[in-house]
């Protein structure tokens, strides 16, 4: 089911339509949610292989390179910026820097049984709202999507221990994540992002310490590596061009960085 508005709005809700023949396609500015309903699936995302479990929910952007090897029962929705812009509505949803544009790995939710019951109800209401064709449909669909994103954001924040932070601290971490997404090609140090946030590097490190064992520097480097894997696997750019694209001035420093993080050289990674 697809909704298309007068001003370029696009919203798609589907069930069991993705497979290795149709594949996954996302246009510029489109964001997606994939809800896995059984354990029979194999998906490659950004040159990394995944086998998701029943009930897990994955969030993707147009930048993700997705190859559907096999996928069983699932639900899938996709929307573009004109339909619902998470940047404009961030104060309402709070998923910028959490579900979208702030992850060095694919955001994966593991909802509880209670969570799944609530999500199931919202999904059914969303599907029902895809049927009317009146001047209230756009507003209702936006409202249902917003509710779904809020529920997902709450689940993910709980799983990632965001409850260890107060609201102000949480906003700093989310903004850090979003800034890394915007500047990882040119800014590689925690100090550079701390300056943009008007905070000290120690403050940023302490906040990340409350969330997980991953330091802010690791987060930055993971985001760089994510882009590097995409470029090596999905483009014809030379290794030196890939390194230059993500901010390395020479191939030697880039190769050292890559091998330290991945365990193999860029050329070997590309050939595998």
C-alpha cells in the first residue's frame, strides 16, 4: 500500500514483499523500518551479514546498502522527507541521533512481549488509515507514524541505557551522534565535536561511559569504518580515493587505520 501526496509526500506500508528478487530500494531522503516476523532471513547491510531474530525491528536510511539474501515473514514501511521530516519534528519524536542519522551500526530493536502488543495495535491502525482517501488521510498517517517512531525510540533508549542520563545529557549524546554523521569525513577527534557542542572532551567521554563500553572516539571511528566498507564494496573508487574521501591524507595512514580496525588490509577486504 502506497500513499502519494500532492507535495511529493511518499509513504509505503507493506507485508512480505521483500525478497532476493525484488530486493530493497530506497530513494534519496527516504527512511525505512523493517520488522522481522520469523527467524528465516539473511540480509547483508553495508557489507556486513546479519541474521535477525523474530520480533526484531531494524531502521535504515537511504545511505544503507542493503542486499536481501533471504527473508521470511516481515513488515516494512518507508517514508520520505516531505511526508515526515524527523529533523523538523525532532523535538516531538527525539529519534534523530538515535534511530536515524546517529548510528555507526544498524539500530536493532528487541521489543518485549508487551512492546510487541502495543506495536501490533499501532501497526493495525496504520494499515487501516492507508485505506481512506480523504483530506484527513495525510494528517492521520503522519500521526500514526509519529506514534510508531516514539514507541521505537523509547524501546531503543531503554536497551541502550539512555535512562542513565537526564534529558539534557541525553540531548548532548544525540546531538554528538548527529554531528558525527554530518562531519565524520573531516573531523576525526572527540575534541572537534566537543568544541561544536561547547563541551569538554571529558564531559562527552563521561556521558558515553554511562551508556556503554564504547567511547566517543570508538563511535567516530566506527562511523568512518562503516563508510569505508560501503565505498570499498559498492564503488569502483581506488583505495587511496576511499581514504581521501573519509579524511586521510595518504594511503599509508588510511591502510594502518583500516587494518587495525578490521584486521585485514583494504585490498584484501575488497577482494573477499
